[in-house]
C-alpha cells in the first residue's frame, strides 16, 4: 500500500513529529496531510532545530537517514510526501 493511503502510518508520523518537537497545543488530527510541514499554514511552528529532531525521530523509529538538507526538504514537504517516501508501494 502506498504510504499516503496508509492512515496508520500517517498517524504515526504525526505523533512522531509532535512528540519529537515537543508540540503541546496541536493534536495529530489537526495536522493536515497535504499542507507543507514547515509552513506557517501547518500550525506546527517548526524551525531548523525541529528539523533536526524530526530527522532523529525518522532514524530511530523508521530506520531512515536523510543525508542532506535537499533530500530532507524534498521528502518532508507534507505528511503524504513523507509517508510515500517511507512506504512507496
């Protein structure tokens, strides 16, 4: 199953981001699957330090290492994009 169709995977990603970035005022249900994660519209208020925390979470929980900032930005555009990267088919 493609990652963006896997609701459990997307929920797990949202929880991981919220926990890794220590976000207290947003629930996973409030995170839109298609909105850019690092935009103001996401409501997450993420910055470069949060990007590092997400990177650590991806490595520890999913065994994924994104070696450079270009790869990181490409795959972390949205929850759907990240889910498709983790689970392409």
